[in-house]
């Protein structure tokens, strides 16, 4: 039987992932891109939840003498595959060589990574990665626009 206090602590990992990924979603919303606040929070939070649940299964059932083998790396692979499938849905082409949604798809993958980091209690890594990703999406995008004389609305993601 699960301890409610332990579950509350585990829930804080999921909440941390939701908050950090919400920042990325907020940036996406500001630019009126798909996969905004709710989507990013759900991707990050569910990634953290899958990691937390996998850790719990390993602790509860995966002892050295267990006939059942649990693999956290397999869970991480499943998370990445699922997010990649979701990200593929945000990418579409319109005309010759004009693709949109690549940055949004990449931001979903970034949110999954942040969620996994929170799920594994690597909060410094998660916060630092969030700041780096926000810098890349926001500041680097502005620099690119200025260098190539594009306005943000006409710029393909």
C-alpha cells in the first residue's frame, strides 16, 4: 500500500515539471503558436509521472531476486517515442520547402526532457534547461529575425 506522504512528495515532482513546462508553453502562447501552456504542461507533467511510476515499480517489484525486470531506460524511450509522435502532429508543410511547427515540436520534446528531469529529482538541471530552452526559443529567434530581416509573423518555425 502506498504511503500518502510519499505520494505527495512524488506529486510535487509532477507539479514542478508542470510549472517549468508551463513557462515554455507561455512563451509559445505569446507567439500564438500551437502546443501552448496546457499542452506543454501536460507533456512535462506526464513525462515526470511516467518516470515516478517506473521508479515506484522498480522499488516495489524489481528487487535483485525478482523474476520481473523493470527498465527505466525503456520507460524513457517510450516517453520520447510518444512525444515524438505528438510533435509530428504539429509539423505541417505548406508549399515548396515551407515547414511550420518544427520549433513547437522541439519544444514538446524539451518539455518531456524537463519532465523526466523533475521525475528523477534533478531540479537544478530542470530549471537550468528551462532557462536555456526559453533563451533559445525567444532570444535566438529574435536575433535570427534581425539578422535575416524577417518579422516574427512571416518567419517559418
